[in-house]
């Protein structure tokens, strides 16, 4: 979750690498590099380590953290990873940054007992919900857990929402005369072959949300994603759908001139692409406002269980949350940080402007929509 990554009640209206490319060779899952290794695997809070300082000590003894699907230009993960490494002296092994949420879940399952299994996961919410149901995650409550709004976390800490954004439409204004401002606009003939998604919606959280937003724009609801499938079928029939998955490289090459993606991705493209002579504009569609958050989870069989928990603590600290904000993502603790004065006001002021209050589907609605997409997407695209 600028790559095909895949990310509930409660008002968060104002919310909004890389090192080694692979982990250790396959083998037996290593124990935590501390005397309390066994406890690290079952720790549900920093208190179980004897306090935060003891958690830091245990994580430093492990000395490494294995992550997957964290592109450096997605929600500012490049800077987040470097900052964590510098703060704690723990090496982050970042593998396959362009992977989707479905790939993360698959890695947890297929690499169980291996040193190269991912320690932590950053998932589209539908995948966080399903992964928790499958028993893949360890419950863990960060120190700021009580400040996270209800509905934005699994009660025991199996997953916790972290950052999010609105579905938006990015556009190369030097190649597109009039950039689309709505899903209805995307059907216009001048956009033939130009409208892309950031991944496959059956695997990618951002693309999944794009279909959900299209549904809302076309008379659907959180209970009915079918109009979104119908929209993309119509978009393909009109010749406007571009099957190339959006990345910074495809934008730079002109292969994806219009991209449906999170606003924090599209907003972060703009300054980077300006240096390359591309005028990248961003619109939150007027007819399909859809806000969603991504969730963090700890692999139940994490090779580095203490480091995995310290990583969570860092992401939900004011420092980590402000780094997301710097990357145009809307952190889950933004309301709390605004209240206590720890928010980066400059970064908050730079967020894409959106009017209205976001609403959220329930886990049951997300599950139903995900099932509908799984059975209907290929059929919609084959027409």
C-alpha cells in the first residue's frame, strides 16, 4: 500500500527503502535475540517486557526487522524506515516493496517458520479483517492504543488502523487538456485508453477502494459494490480503461496519464513529477468520496517479535504519525495530536482539501464487497 498495495465508524474528517531487497535464506524461524524471546512472542503490550525501555532493549538484541510491501514513496515509508533505523540501530530488511496486501498474507502463510517471513504487515482493511479471522496475527496494543478511535482497531489489537486517505483521480495536465474531476468524467471519449488503477482490486486495497468509490458515484452503497463493477465494465467497453498498473515509472513514461489512487499517493507524485517536467494534478471525485484506512498487524510467528512490536510503537508515536502526515497520508491519531499540540501543523495544512465528513463500511460490508469483487471482477473485465 504508489504501487499495487492494498488499505470504521468514527469521525476522522480531518484525518488524513529501502534497504536489503530480501531477507535471510529460508530456515528455521529465529527466536528473539534476548533472554525474553519466548515472552516477546506473546507480549500484548510494552508492559509485558517490563516497560518500553525493556522492549527497546529486546528489539535491539534481535537487531533486524523484516518488512514487505512498503514502497519508499508510499505514505512516506522511505523516510519512516530510515528514521526508525537511525533511532534504534535496527536494520530493516525491506522485500518486494511493490507487493500487494494479498501477497503479504500469502508470505505469512507460506513462510511460516522461516527467517524471511514478514515480521509486520501493512494491509488494506479488508485483508486485515480476513487475516485476523484466519488467526495469522498476534494481539498487541501500542502505548497510544486508547487514543485510537473506536471502530479503527480490533479490540484486542490484532489489527489497528494507522493512516488513510480519499480515493482521488491523478492526471498529467500536460498531456490531458481537461483533467477529470468525477467518475462520470472518466467515461468521456477524450480519455480513451488513459484511465488506470493502482493494481488489481481483488489483490490491492487501493484498487478495491477505487471500485467502491465508483459504486458510490453510481448509485451503489457500502452494501452494494455491484454498480462499481458495472462502471468499470462500461469504462472498458468504452475503451477508456487502461490495464497498466500505476507506478511512478509508468507516469513518468506517459503510460498511465490518469490514475485512480489514494490522494496521498497522487499528492506525493506532484512534486516528484514536477522535477521531471510533468504537471500532475489531483482531484477527489465530486461524485464518489470514499475514505479508507490501512491497518498494521504483527505476524503471530514473527522472526523478530520484539522488533515487530517496537516498529508498531514507533508508527503510532507522534513522530511516526507525523511522518505519515508529511507524506500526505491522514494518520489515525491526527485528532488526538491536534488536541495535545503534537501535530506537524505545516504538514497538516498541505493535505488535499476535502469537504464533508467521511463514513466507513463495517467489517461485514467490507467482507461482502470483497467476496463480490472476487467473483465478479474478471467477468466485468472480460466483456
